C-alpha cells in the first residue's frame, strides 16, 4: 500500500513539473515575396558554359566578353577598343592582304560649303573564302584619318611647313606601340566612321597639353578655297603586305 502511495506521489510531482516548465521556443516565420532569390554569393561555374552561375543554375551571367571575331561590324572602330592584343609576330600577320581585303569609302555628300564638316564611312571587306585577322597599331588607340589633296596634288589636311618645337615641358606621347585585332569572317565587312573639315590647318602648340592625335597638334585656320579635293583614308594597318592594299578615293567639291 505504501509503494502505491509513493508511486502516485511521484506521478503528481511529474505532472506539476511539466506544467510549470517554460513553453518550447518557436522560430519566427519570415515571409518573403514570391519570386525573390536569397541574397547569397554566386560564383561562375566553369563547365563549358560561361553563361550559367550558381547556386541558381538558370541565372544567366550578365557579363559577356567583347566579340572581336565574327561577321559584320557596324562600328569597327568602337569594337577595336575592346580588342587589344600583344604586338604580333611577322608569322601572325596575314600575307597577301591586297588579295583578301577590299577597302571602300563613301561620303554623306559630294558637295560641301567652305569650312563645313563632312562625315565619311570606310568599309573593310573580306573578299577571301576564309577568316581574315586585321591588326591595327597605335600608341593609345588606332587613329583613322583622312588625307586630302587639292587639284594640284598638294596636301591640305596638314599645315604648310615644318611643325614648331613642342612647348617647354611637353613632349610627344612616349607610349609604346600597341596592337588591336579583329577577325572578319569570310565575306564579312567592318565599318569605320571618319570625318573631314573643308578648312585650312595650322600648327597648334596651345593644344599640346590635351592632344591625343597623331603627330604635332593641329587646328583649323580658316576655310578652304573653293575647288575640287580628293580624299582617301589613312588606316594604321600592321604588316608589310598592308602597304599593297589599294585605298579608295572620294572627290569632294567645295563651294562658296
């Protein structure tokens, strides 16, 4: 009988202890809008598909490298800014470029007023049956310019005479020569925007501080006299075979 009463007392004490113990803590439920993605670190997975990231395998990588090889380039000069390469060896330069590359130039108009600005488009066309790598040179960037001559064959895009000495404390750009490359697919073309002003030119030492062009700084110095002028592009193509590439000519009439 005493054993029964002791057992009943223990049961009563256990019930009382459980009733007085603190309730189990529950983790609060955090609500997130539907469609959100946890803010966790992502790393690119190199599995032959650079457009996939983790942990969400379906999330595209927003960064894509520049395309320096392919079909037509509507702004080849802008594409080149992303296509710097080491200076190529002679073996890397394309041979017989004259037989593979066709250069064309078109003007927005055939007549301009004295001092007027003229926009032109230079097109580089791969007329071969294979891909054609083109290398361009420059110090900070390849410069595409226009050479202009008058009816007597005299250059009018350059000031007359020799340039003066550089201003004290300023020297020509001493950057090492760099190279840029694009590769045109068979039958593909690339377009480059160039411009020309129907104006006389003068040496401009006052512009030396911010000059990023080729040669000594130059500036407009009045309007060209009326007449017929012949323009042709100047392309900084690398390689001895580039010298044989025929450059197109465009005739422009300058009016009063």
